[in-house]
C-alpha cells in the first residue's frame, strides 16, 4: 500500500504541500516583518514600539484559532480524504490572506480598522490550521520510505522558504516605493501577492488523486466515526499529550526567529534601516530552509528522537551567544556579525522542524492521521502561542536592564532556552519512530 518509488503523484504532492505551507509562512512573515508599518496604518499614532508589539500580539491571538482549524479540517481529512480537504483549505487561506489588502485604515474608520484586521487573522488561522492537518499526511503517504526524511525536511522547509520569499518581496516593494510608500499604500500590494501561491497550490491539488493509504483505510471500512475525539481516548491519549509537550517547545523555537529577530534588528539601539534589517532576516530564513532539509534527511539515518535530543543540547549552549551577537551587530552597525548571527539563529531554530511532517505522520495511525497531525501540531500553540506575552513581560519586569528599553534580545534568548528544555522533555517521552509503517496496522497498546 505504501509507495516504493517516486511517481508523478509523489512529485505533485510535494509541490502541493510545499506551496501551501509556503503560503502560510508568507502571510505570517508579511505581518511580522512590517509590523511597524502596519501599526502606523491600523492603529492610532502613539508609542511605535508598543504599537508594533500590538500587531505581533494580534498574531498571537489569531494563531490560537489554528487548533480550531486543525480540529475541523483534520477530522474532515480522515473522513472525506486528504485531497478534498486540501482543496478547501488552500482556497480559503489564499482568499482570506489576500483580503488584508482591502482593509480600511485607522485614518478612514478609526479602531474598526484594527478590529477588521483581527477578524481576517482569525480566518487565516482557521484555514492555516487545516492546511497542515491533511497536507503533511498527504505528502508523507505518497513518499517512499527511504525518502521520507528528506521530503519531510523539504516540505517543512517550505515554511522558511515562504518567510524568505515574503521578506524578498517586501524588500522589492520597499526599493520601489520607499518606506513611506509602503506605509501609505504599497502594503496593500504586498498582501495581495499572497493569492499567487494559493492559485498554484490549488491547480496542483485539483490534478491529484487521494493517497493509496487513505484509499486502503476506506476500502477496509476503517474510516472512523469520530477520528478527532479518538485522539483523547486510550491508548492514543498518551501519544497526543507527548506530542503536545514537544510541539510547545517547537513553537518557542519558531517564534524566537520569526517574531523577534525582526524586532531586534528594527528597534533601538539598532542602527540598521528597515531595508537592511529585512535583508539580514531574509538571509537567516534562507539558511533555515536548508537547515530543515538537512535535518530531515539526517534523521532518516540517525533517527528522529536522537537527532532532536542532541539538537536541544546544542541550542541550549548557543542561544545566549548568538542572540547577543545579533544585538551587538545591530547596535554597532556591524553588518557581518548581525548577518552571521541571523544565519545561525535561522538554522538553530528551524532545522528541527524538518522532521515535523514525517515524525507526526509516523506517530499517528492512518485512520486518525490528519486529526493527529493537525491537532498535534497545533497543540503546541496552547502554551507556545502566547510567546509575545512571555517576551514582553520578561523584557519589562525581569531583563529590561539587559535588553535595553526597546530591544528584546535577552528575553528572546531565554524563550529559546525554554524551548530547548521543553523539546528535550517531550522527545524523551517518545519512542523512536524511524521505520514505522504508515498503513493502518492492527490495534496495540500505546508505546508511551
């Protein structure tokens, strides 16, 4: 039932999920890297640092709707199939993300502009949560065993690639229209470009058929009545809770890069312009893309569990030096130091994400895989999604003298250290999944 070699469907499945996941990150990066500009457009003129944090906080609120999307579309993916589910999610994600470009400004409608912005972010969160629920299993179920690690890293790397692409597109628009032009009107054009990857992913998915593994589940009458709620019943409950702990740490890793590297580079005492800060961040996420691919490929030889535990130790050792290097480079205008630090942070925080598609797919049974992968992935948001609170309050009450008044480098380093500790705890509770078959196997007790 599992594919033994690459087929045209394998290639299309990889392109489909890479592009769909790219779209998720593309939207995220546009929010986070031009947060100062968005704050000026959608919020009243006030403290720019606080306004920028408010935009980031708005993303924290809206990603909390991703678990809802994972529950809805994960359950649907286990009942109607991965392919049909994915057609709905990518169409919805593309449309809602592009709607950001049509929002009225604060000057036009007052605080209603920010309220509408939040509602759009809710929609993005729901469809994004559904996107990886069926998308990651869909790709892994079309991938031959020996290529799982590499393809997992490639697909997950689509997130970093989307971040890099968004940063590059923003750089182009800044170069054409200038900072003032982006803050005035060109921000709309930037968000409108999100419709392009959505169309590409939709066209590819319409040409695909569902996976042999899901077809086997259906043919054997193993489709569950309630795949989502089955996650919380024995013997699967312990597996889900282990994944939730691990994913909490993974989200700490993610936002240590995506949310706060731009913040460190853009705010005083940084001497970099927005364009230079954007470029340094861009190179960091490009490095993250290749790091995810390498990590996924290596896990096919070393093992998912062992790779992750070793990486958590490396992260704990390097977190404070690399964030201080980023801060010092920005403060002194040392472009090389800031760039080097951004590259290391990108690899350090994003390489472990390369095993997400394959590890989560191996962790859950075929008949509940979309629910398990989607909600397991999103479960890290329950605690990890409040990252902006953690960093803000660490900055304000604990480490202000180290961070300096408007730079959060030390608090972000602490966030990453906490992520490494949580990841080590979560993965130590897991069995090694390398070698797991993805077809539906006879029932047996949980291994955790």
